[in-house]
């Protein structure tokens, strides 16, 4: 796999819209209704990307997934 393909995978992973049924574990909190508390016109907080890993960490994860492929 080329570095450009890995970069594409990392960018796609970090830009992925979290699913509506996203329920993190390990002490990570996600308040989907938090936007309503800040502005009643908002129906749902819609983050993009995981916000769990930075680019370097996501790249390491993708390379780990591809190792031995």
C-alpha cells in the first residue's frame, strides 16, 4: 500500500461522521443533545471525525491494521 493510499484512509477515518447510535466507552462522554442546551434551534450535536485520535495516531492505527496484509 502506498503512502498516498494510507493518507487517504487516515483522512477518511478522521472525517467520518459519527453514527447516530455512537456510544463510546472507557470514560469518553458524548452528549448528542448538548447543542440544544447551547441553542434550542439545534436538534443534535453532529461532530465530524472521531475526535479520539489525532492525525499521527490515526496514521499509526491504519499502518498497524495494514501490517502483514
